[in-house]
């Protein structure tokens, strides 16, 4: 009996080795992910001839401040007269925030209606929303462009954001969460005299806080990384987003590319999504793995 208890309490000899292996794999993954970012940073501190030589130096150069000052305040001058990077980042930030807020609000309201209201065609409406997940953006981008063009929304922030705020994924996620709200809570609110709007504001929204936070992180990155739609809907460089701007900075054909400025712009474009993930990481993880869901 005592020998069994002793063996049960004995440390697992394989556990330290497995912990070391797990940490080694983790650091390897970090190195593989961070090394391209380091190379981009080094390239942004060099001159164009230095970047073009083989092999490129792997230590930072002395021109970093000049490069970032130029792209932030002046923009790229040449074949593509880009606006300053701060303006393109502002366009991307505004677009991402509007898309995120619009998707969350529409998803909350549509899921709330589907779960808590009884009306003819309720499930038909849900499955029609769900079926839109099978239609990629490329399939519906031409009719969407035609509608936006007919409404005169080309080269406007409304045209950039309005067609992208509908979210079948968000509706599905919120619907699945709303189905876990106990019926007793709904009945208690009804007995207390709470109407649909009060129940939504006082009960559903507080319970959905972690879901909203987790979905907002995903949707913000989705909005920030949009490329195809902004490329089609804008012809005015002043409305270029940072992702479109980076692509236009890269020369084609005989055009030269100022790689230090491109690399510096790329690093600046990575910062806002990374900052959102870092600041919202606890809410993001909690919203995805909360045991109460």
C-alpha cells in the first residue's frame, strides 16, 4: 500500500524532458516568425543599393530614422505618389473600426432576433444567412461593385466599409451563445416586466461581453487586412489603405522599388493589429474557451 502511494507521488521523469522540448519548439516557432520581421527592420535602416546587394547586411544600418521620417510625413515619391504612411494607416484604422463595429452590431441584433423572437420564416432567414458563408468575396464582388457604383459611393469611406459589415460568421457565433442562455433567465426577465430592448441591454449584452471582445479582435484584423475591395473601390490615392499602399509601392516592369521604404511601411502596418492582439489577448482567449459557453 505504501509502495503504491510512494510511486503515485513520485515525479514523472519524462515531465522535465517534455517541458524542455515544448519550450524549445515554442522558441523555434518564435524565431521562425520573428526572423522575417527582423530582416524587414534591417532593410528599412539601409539604403536601396545595400538592400540590393547579395548578401544583404544582417545588422541594422544608420538610415532608419530618415526612412521612417520620410514615409510617415512625406510618402513615397516616384512612379506611385503615395500619401504619407500616417494617412494610409488612418484610412485602414477607420475602415477596420467601422467594419468591426458594424459587423458586431448587426450580428448581435440578427442573432438576438433569431433566438428570442418567434416569427414565420425565422429558421429560413437563419439558413439563408448561413449559406452566404459558402459564397466567397470573389463570387459576389462584381455585383457588389455595381451596386456601390450606382449609389455613387466610389472613392468614399462608406463605399469602402458598408458592403463588408454583414457577417454570417458573427451571427452564427452569437446565435450559438444565445442558445445557452437559460430559459429561466428569460422568464424571470419577462416576469420582472423587462421588454425586448431592456432584456437585450441589461442581460444579453453583459453576458456577451467576452464574445464581443473575441470577435472584435478577429474582425479588426479582417478589416485591417482588406486588399481586394479597397483596391477596386478607390482610385483616389488619398483613400489608399496601408495594405493597398504597400502593394502600389512595389514597382512593376522597369520601375524601381525603394525597398527600405517598403520594408519600413510593412513594419508600421503590422503594429496596430499586433497591438490589438496584445491588449485584448485575455478577453480574446476567454471569449473562445470560457467554460460557461
